[in-house]
């Protein structure tokens, strides 16, 4: 069973005794920086020249400096900028300011796990990752609750890295809900696998294939959209609340019977064999290398895939249909 840690297991005074730099002020960055501050932690935000989020951070009362200045001032540096640019910012602005006893923190293990960032031996390296988007993390904190988080230590130079990570997690509300101990390897590999095989890749491909099957058989795209995409939310909400059991309790017996007999015809032993291949390519670094090559090569294929799907009948149909649903919010969070 997983090891869980709560408020009583974490000592807030540890992080309150440190100087924290939050590099980046996006989804996670704003939530961490504001909640650290509200927990009585000495925090500054590191943002690059011309940053769009700088004004917002200052408006919210935070002190903003460059990533290099933030890293130089602080002894705990949390990197919360997009994963593909972390290695460059680390080399240029953070590494030159790392001293023995400092701590380098992440919310995702990607760069450390695949060796794009190699911190020096005297530095603690830890991960604190809330299991939810930054806006929820901040809202829960403000309401006196928290989003569950995971924490891991990759390098324990001081011998106190995990206690520091738990203290940080407490300051952003994580231990109010519960913090699960993991490793950089487990966090990174399961995160990549989940988003590729199930959450983003698997779900998009399933929705598209179902939609195309109905439309190619002559059914109206609008009806196919409702069946294959729109209703997915209702089903996933039920699973989220009460697992497969609650979903099956809520749907009709006919739907439940179809679930049992047809599901395994769609996700077959072949699909699972392919999932294992996907996992192997994540574990051996093939995926990470290919993705970084694509990213730094100018995102050609990425943009091709994006444009292709934007033109897909599923997307153009959905765009029109969602206008009929006043309660569906299509704006960015
Ligand atoms: P965002 O994409 O929201 O981060 C954007 C921030 O990074 C902005 O403040 C942006 O500045 C800043 N930024 C961009 N380039 C630079 C640069 N060169 N130097 C300094 N700052 C820069 O990131 P997320 O919050 O989504 O992700 C941060 C980390 O958290 C990642 O490791 C991610 O895997 C992890 N994570 C994310 C979760 C999420 O909910 N999104 C959940 C759990 C983990 P500006 O826009 O002002 O130019
Ligand atoms: Mg991810
Ligand atoms: Mg139905």
C-alpha cells in the first residue's frame, strides 16, 4: 500500500525557514507562489524578460525578479515552467546559483528522470506535484482544503529532503488532503503512460473512432457527437465519484450488459500488447528523446497533427453544437 502523509506528519516551520524561488507563474506557479506566501513563506517569483504573467504576479502582491536573481536569492528553487524549456532555463539561470545544501524542486520528474537536468551532488532534489490543475490547487487552499499531492526525493544531499518536501506540500495545502510518497521514476513514467494510453491519447482515439464509425454508416454527425463525445463527461463524472461500480449502477442494464460484452472487443489483447510497447518506449527514454527532438526541431509534426484534428468533422460539429449549450464553458480556465 502507498504511504500517505497528512498535516500532522509535516512541519511547516521547515519551509518557513527557507527562501523559496518559484520559477514560472502559470497554472502551477501561481498556485504555489500565492499559497506559499499565504502560509508565511518567504517567496519570490522568477520570470523571464517580456513575461506575460509578470504583471499578474505583481498585481497579486508578489515580488518578481529574473529566474537567475530568484535562484541566487533562494535556497529552495521550484521549477514551474513548461517541461521542454526547463533544461535551458536550468543551465542558463539556475545551475550557476546552486550551492551545497540548496534544494531543487519539481512538479514533474521528466527532466531529471531522462537526464536533461543533472543537478550537482550537494543539492537536494525533490518533487511535489499536486494531482490537479493549478487553479483548483489554489482555490482549494483558499477554501481551507487541499488537492492531494505526490512527493518524491531523487537526491537526499542533506538527509532532510523528504521532510522539506512534506513541509512545502503542507504550505500549498497538499497535506490537508494527503500526500503519497513516490519516486521520480514512478511519477514520470506513470504520468506519461496515463496521458498517452488512457487520458489524452486513448480517449481521443476512442472518441474519434466511434464518431467516424457512426458517421461513415450514414448517421448525422450531430447525433454521433452527442453519443461519442458529449456523453463521455457524464460517464467519467460517475467513474470519478464512485468508480466503475457507480457508473454501472447509474446507466441502464442494457448499457451495462453492452459494457461487459463489447468493451473487451474494442480494447483487445492486441491493444494491451501495444500499451506495453508504449510503456517500454517511455521507460527506455525513446519517447522523451523523440519528443525533445520534435520540440527543439520546431514542432513540425506536432503542428501538422494539431491542424489535422482541428479540421476533423468531430471538432467542427462540436464547435457548432456547443453554442446551443449555454452551460458549457469553452473558455480557458
Ligand atoms: P505553464 O505552461 O502554465 O507555465 C507557464 C509559465 O512559465 C508562465 O509564467 C510563463 O511565462 C513561464 N515561462 C515560459 N518560458 C519561461 C522562461 N524561459 N523563463 C521563465 N519562465 C518562463 O506550466 P504548468 O504550470 O502547466 O507546468 C509547470 C510544471 O508543473 C511542469 O513541470 C508540469 O509538468 C507540472 N505540472 C503541471 C500541472 C498542471 O496542472 N498544469 C499538474 C502537475 C504538474 P509567460 O507566460 O509570462 O511568458
Ligand atoms: Mg503529464
Ligand atoms: Mg445512450
